[in-house]
């Protein structure tokens, strides 16, 4: 059932921008993807020891954490696809340059992760998580505004702020989520988070690629311009997702 969910939804989102909606590769895949979680939910609620204990979602705090965590992973993997793609196809640089442009942001994420943990230990989860997500939202909003004409320098600087926010909040989110279900359910909570992390990563890449590919195939302009327009549309979607994440954490994360 998990395989049906993963395969159907990822395949459906990957093909929706380049194939007819009423086709086996799109509509058929989405139907398969919907059957998967519906059947998984029924199975999980009717046996004593399910692989994934979905009863944990009756805890509203855990559910809020999971929604934010899932959408955050979609945002991050979408980012990881969009920026190198933009640097190569729009700015006309090599893959080596693309890697070097996004490299400093990785260091920012690594530096701010322990800082977020230190704030968590002293003040609780709410401050590092909300502050980190605020940085992510502002970074995505900046990219959505300027994404038709982004220099490599602008990409590197804004992405540093995004990864700093992500580093500050993500470890705190997982810790806070597991604390909300108690020590006896930590294993099941961790299993749900890890499963959704893998799924969200595939979804983030598929959705971003679908939006860009749709612009490339439908707009009668140069490839670089259609890629820039598609990238802007993708960043608008990711910005909306980041706002949903912020609200979800604001409601569910307590000190």
C-alpha cells in the first residue's frame, strides 16, 4: 500500500506537465496513488501492530508538526532542483559553477543547526522553529519576486538565508514532534517522519520539475525565458507552502 502511494503520486506529478491528464501515466497514476493511502489508513486502524501507527495523528500537535515537516521537505528538495537548473539553463553556466554557487548555503545550514539546538535547550522549540521558518519564507518570497532575472550572486546570498533558517528549525521540529507523542510512541513517530521525508523528497522534485516543464512546453519563447518563468511559478507555489508551514508550526509547537 505504501508502494502504491509512493509510485502513483510521484509518477502522476512527474507526468502531469508533459502528458494528457486523462491517461494511464497521469490519471491512472493518481488513482493508484489515492488507493494507497486510503487502504493503508484502513489497514493501520484495523490491526494491533501496524507498520505505521496512524492513530498518532489523533494528536493534533503531532499532526501539526508532521504537516509542517512534510511540506518543508517538499520545499527543500524543490529548491535543490530549481536553483542548479536555473543557473545552468537561464544563466548559461556549467554544472560545476552551479554547485559552487549553492555550496555556501550548505555551510550556513551546518552552522545554524547547533545554534538552533542551543536555543531549543534554553527557550524551547517555538523560537528556533518559527524564526527559522520566517527566514525560509522571506527567502522564498525574494526568489519568487526576482526569479526572472537572478544573478548567481543573488542566488548564493538568498539561498544562504534559506538554509540558515532550515538548519535552525529542522532538527528542532523532529525533536519537538517526538516529544509531543511521548516516549512510548517515539519509535512509531520516528518511523512516520522518516517515511514521509523520503516521500516528500520525491514529491518536491516532481512538482517543481512539472511546473518548469509545463512552462517550457507551453510558452512560445526561448528556453531560457520559459525556464525562468516556470521557475518563478514554482517559487510562488513553494512560498505558499512555506506560509502554510509557518501557520502549522505556530499552532502546534509549544515551548
